[in-house]
């Protein structure tokens, strides 16, 4: 996968994180979750193709947790918040 796609995917994740830290987006916000699931999924696919198993584990789990948040939000269940 091209470097441009990798960088763009990483920027999606970093944008979500930066916006959450700046309190522009909540970690439960749809935009935050979508940025994470798209970015992490692309990077997980790249890690699979390149046989980078540790990176695949990290990004794959990141994508799954983000997707779970989207499903929970869509079904009306709030994702468990950390207290």
C-alpha cells in the first residue's frame, strides 16, 4: 500500500485524537469513531499485507473497538465510559 494512503490513514487517527484532546470532539462522537475505524482499518489491512503482526494486532483491535462504539451508538446503547 502506498505511503500516501498510510499517512492519510494515520492522519485520520491523529486528527480524532487531537480533536478529542482539544475537547472539540468527544471520544463517543460519531465523527471521532468513524475517523478511528477508517484510519485503523486501512492501517490494519496494510499491516496484514506486509505481514507486520504486531501492528496488525494493534490496528485491528483499534478498528474493532471503534466499530463496536459505532454499533453501540447506533443501537442506542452508550459505550461504557471510563470513570
